[in-house]
C-alpha cells in the first residue's frame, strides 16, 4: 500500500534535563501555529514555539507524571481547552490561554452539590482507578472519552463533567485514537488486538487481531476508511474498516514507534527505534492500480528497507517495490453482469432525457429575428449531420447539362435506420438498428421516429419492427432507460394512428405486459432495499 519516499532533515532539537523535565507526552494544538505542548513525568507542562525555539509558558502541573494529552476542539474551532490525563487517574481540563483550571472528571460517585463543595477546596476527583492511558474529545465539545489501565472506557459530558457511560474492556488499553469526523474510536489493547468503537452507539463495531507485539501507534486515513497500526513486531498493517479486513501489511528492519498520515492521504510518516529521522511513505493507491482484497490468514508480509537519502538507493527501491501484483488482473466489465439485472446504457442524459420536451426546447431556442445573410459569405466546408463531425464528400457532376427537375424518388429514399428495421423483420436482429439510434442526437432521433409513419415515407411494417426492437430491449433488460425514452417519444408522435392499426395494437399489448412485469420486479427490489436501509439506520449495532 505504501512505498518508500525519503526522510525529512532535522528542523529543531530541544534538550532537557531528564531529572527536571522528562518528556512523557506531546501535543500539537491545531489552532496554534508552530506551537507544541509537552508533558513530563514530573507533572509539569511546557508550551514551546518551535519556530523561534522559545519557551512560552510553563504549567506548574502536578506531582504525578502526565501520561496523555488531548486538545479539545471548541464548537467555534478556537482550541481553548486542553484535557490532561495523569498517571494517578485524574483527568483535568485547563484553559490554553490563561492556564486556569476548568474542572476535573470523576463525578460519577458524588452528587453535584458535593462536587461543587470539594471543587471549591481544589480537591480533584479521579476519573480512573489506574493511570490514564488515553483521552479524546469529540468535535463539538459535547463528549469526552477516557480510558485507564484498569481496563475501563468511560464517556463523560464535557460541560458538566458527569459520567454518561462506561464499558469494560477485555484487556488493559495501551493507547486510544479518535477520528472526529466519523466518530470512530480506535483502542489498542495490551493483548496486541485493536477494538474499534462507535462513540454514538458506544458499541464495538470492529475487532482486529494479528500483531505479535505491543502496538505503539495508530493513525486513521483522512476519510476514516483505513486504520493503520504500528507494532513492536516490526510490522505496519492497514485495516479496512467498512469490510473489517486486513488489506496491507509489510515488515521493517526496525520497529516503528509512531505513524501518522498527511491530511490529503498522500504520505505516511513514521519514526523508528534507533533512527533519528522521520520517514515518508508514498501512498501507491493514488497513482497505481492496487488490489484492496482481504489478505489471507496465512499471508507472510515482505520485508521493506527504510528509505534513505541516496539517489541511487531510491531508484533501486522504487524498482523493487513497484512490481506488478500477481493478484491484480485487469478486469473488463461486461455490458451486462447478469441477464436478470436491469442494465442502463452508458449514454449521457442529454441524448434521451429531453426527448419528450423537444418541442418546448425548440420553441424557447427559436431566434426572435431571422438570420441575416452576410454581405460576403465565407467559405464553409460541408459536414454530414450527426454527433460525430464528418466532412461530406463533394458530389461529382459528370453531366454538365443535368436537369434541374427534382427527382421525387430521391425524396422518398429511406434512411439507414428504416432499412435496418426492415432487415430486423426478416432475421429478428435489431442490434444494428439500435446502434444507429444511439449515435443520433435528440433532434435526429425525433426525425427518425417521425419518418416511420406511412405519411412520412414509412410503413406499418416498419413501425411494427420498431415496437419489436423495444420488446427485444425489455427482454434482455439492457439499455432500460433508452427503451423507456424511445417508446414514450414513439407514442407521442403516433398516438392518433396506433388505434386504427390492429397489428400495432397487438404489439402494444405485448409491450404493455412486458413493461408492467419489469416495473413490478423493480418495485419489489426497491422496497426490499429500502427496508434493509431503514433497518440498518434504526437498529443498534
């Protein structure tokens, strides 16, 4: 899924005395440019400007280590609050600008009055019995999710700090990640598995297993479709959330510590044990055909070397990684997947949607004034009428004294469409006539259907052949919308003539039964699909 690209040069390095400030958590506030918030095992926090390399503010903090940091996004996206989880089990909320303490989570065991009394004496509640392993806040500042080492996931009201719901986990959590746009929460557990929650229903929707070591980090794709996990078993795996399957996995020579995706999904950034660089991996699915079929259970991932800065090395790696996949077979979609499926044509809507309203369109497009002939008319190359521009061949006039009397036989000449319909009466094949009709525009289609009448040079047999062509289209369930549009225009043009011809009435009766059968079948399929969708929308997962 991802191929090697390069690694980024070092931009800034901050040094700290580990006895005074040992970093245990890091957060980049999304609404603060060039700012990072650092948490320490000693309990204090520091806000740094990475561009000017200056310490902006120091939060006194606590006497216990900071284990998790999460920025709360305000409904106005101002990023006013930071939710901080401690190793003592306490979860506090602080204002980012003033540093004022705005409350603690843990009111599930006390009443509101007791909470206000204890809060006035700066007595904080404990949200978890063990150390806090992760905190997250939804995009509207309505819900706060925390998890602790005791194996409990808790949902809190962000405003009044009241516990809403708690879930017991099968194993102690290692880390937690929330995709705010989709409301999907990923939990990496100590048993090397991953549980995915829906924060709306507060239920587990997916469970993934397969890692053989501690999961160090996870990342969602920007659209929330993929979950990428990095583990101490030196593997990076990509999980497809809609299907619940593993779609990509590769091994590295060094265990990955952190992973994250770019906002556009172009690159995956990783850091590794005993390596000081940040490595970028290009998403090959953006510019190449990649199989997203689930990997088999016995799949053995290949070992991929970390990217480097050497130009020759990049060329060799790209040649090794971009190999034609054995699983990928070029698939040519047939014109019809199954004979029982109703198949639409690939023609644009402009070819058939407005056939019944051509008279209205022509009336609106009619010029208010007749076209004026220019004084010196330019030379135009004549073209053949049709959607595909083709130049007309010049007529060779062999007889200079040709008569100017119009030959009525030329005016009565039948079109290719009429000739194909007459052939269809003999061999019962109408594909050629249908293909000719597909190549015409709306005005050309109306002209051809109008010419089927005996008054315009056609015949009753040709009209019967046209109805048989529509019946063939309905039988094969192909070009369904074209059959409806062509038949509707045919009835509009020849409605007064059809009742006087018994042959045409018989064909119309057959078509009526075919149409009714097809629409009943489609309506039953629509009703079944609507029932399934309504059930999925209303049922709790």
